[in-house]
């Protein structure tokens, strides 16, 4: 099915990737974004082999890798105990790794590709909802205006989308994020996501994220777990008291802490766990975080969004109607989405919660066992996003030979 008139709401990685894929498949695309100048929000993220498979088909993987940092290992300690040590090499597949990247870098790569493609982009348009008009759907804007009807509206507005009914729950814990110069000589592995834990209520992490737009040196994303209801207390205590706490947990962070001189350098991210029971409505589909969102413990958010965008384009290709194509695209993703929603809900309290029992089990039982095969391969499979073999039904391949040439359409 080609030549549809499609509106995409949201200019994050999910919406931009969907716009590119659907445009290349022969559809007429209009992007809507609430910001006057489209921009990313946040600091670092991980691109996993699943997301790389989509970026490779878009012809953007080499650029993303050049702007990010190769990650071969995830490593975490609680006190002197190693409780997390995941190597992508445990998958025993050729050249498998992750990419640490600033959200601004990923956004820039996708946004530049959209601009080159000539896709129509309307900024400064805050959405309030949508309306079904016959078998088409129009967008309603916050200023009271209504768009012309579209054959399909793609909701890529994220967790708090106004185009979907509220569902799920806000998570108690969020995180403070900062993008800082990579601390050369501080003992951090430039190819590893490193973390430190104190029970499950305190978690710090350092992720290499390459060189973002406007930067001249490689950067690190530093994050600190914090309950949302303790944010005001953290602000009132001041930076010096917090720095003492971080340094006590992880002395190597001194070179990072020295760069933080103002609380404004730290952005607090809130997380929610939600899954729409029905992401498909007449002439409307919710993808990415608008369909399913979770804590970032398994690092799958951007990757799941890229897979959703690919699946939607695949679903519409060859379908006899819009709704049939949407249902097919959702069907290609449902099992994998539900698997990772369940896995993330299971593991999040182990690393972000007030529990005292779970971190004891993690540190004294699960941690030591996870160093043994087959636990090493299972952990690598979870982190890489490959549990459930999501690439095969999407015809992205199951052998991770992702360095493929770009294709003109899907």
C-alpha cells in the first residue's frame, strides 16, 4: 500500500525514523512538532544491535557510530562486589556491541536525514487530541485549530501523549543526568557503561557518549538515581553535600564532579511504566513510548521505537487497507514489546527501589551466578534487545549482519 497521506506527531527519534521509513516507502508525510525548533531532551542513551539494524537500513548507522562511542561491556559494583558484568561477546556473534550516544547526536543524524528528504515539518504545533472523520483522522491543536484529515496519524509523542488515553503509572525513581567531558586518566573504560550501587536506592552510572553536536571533546553521560519526591530535598541540600555522597560511593567520579558547578547542569528525568492495551485505533497508531514505556534499566527505549517504526512501514507495505496494515505492523512487534515490558518491570526494583531484600539477593546470589554460562549469554541477550528474536519477523535478519547497504524503500 503506497501513496497514503500520513501525519506523524512528534519529532523525537521515533517520529523521525517513522517519517524517513514511510517516506521512502512512497507515502506523503507531514511531521508536527510542538517546539519552534525541534530539539532532543535528555542526555545519554544506548543503541543496541536491534536499533542498529534499522539505522543500517536507513543508511545512517556509520554516521551514528562516528558520533557515538562503541560499548562492549556493562559493569556494575556494589561495594567491592561485582554484581553486573555483561559482555556483548558472550553472544558469540560477529562484531556485536552497543553504542553510547547523546540524544542530541541521534536526533541530529535523523533530523538531518529528514531535512534532506524534503519531508514537510511543521514546528510550534502543540497537539491536544485527534478526531475521526469518516475513515480518516484529523489532528486537534492546543490553539483550537484542526488539521485537514489524514489517511493515518502516527502518534510518536512519547509517554505523556495527548493522543492516547492515560494508562500505567509513574515510577517512584527517576535520575539526575549531566553531559560532561570524558574524564581521561580517571580509570573509566571508554568502551563500557559503568555503574555503582548502594542497595537499590542509590545508583550512579557513567556512559561514554561520543562527541555531541557543538562539542569539541568526547563526553560522558553521568547519572544519579533519585526518588522523584526527594528532588526538592536534594536541591535544598546543595551541590557540596551531594558531591560528598557521590565521592563516598565512587571516588573515581571526582574528575566528573569537578565539572559540575551549578545544579542547572543536572536534568532530572522522570520515568513511567505503561503499555497501551490497544495501540491501534481507526486511522491512528501509537508507537514508541506512546505505546509502551518503561524505566531505562535495560536500555531499550530508542531501540524499541526504531523497531516499531520499521514494523509499521512493513505492515503497510502490501496491506489492502490502512487499518489492516497498522494491525499487521503492531502484530509484528507485540510479542517483543510485551516481553521487554515484563522484563523491565521485573528488573527495575532490583536497581531502583527502596527494597532491602532485592539488592541482597542481587549482590550475594544473582551477581556471582551471573558470571557463569549460560547466565552470561542470557544477560547479553537481554541487554542487546535480542530476547524473543525480534529481527526475524521484521525481515531485518537474525544473524546480526547489520552493516548492510541502505535501501530505497522497505
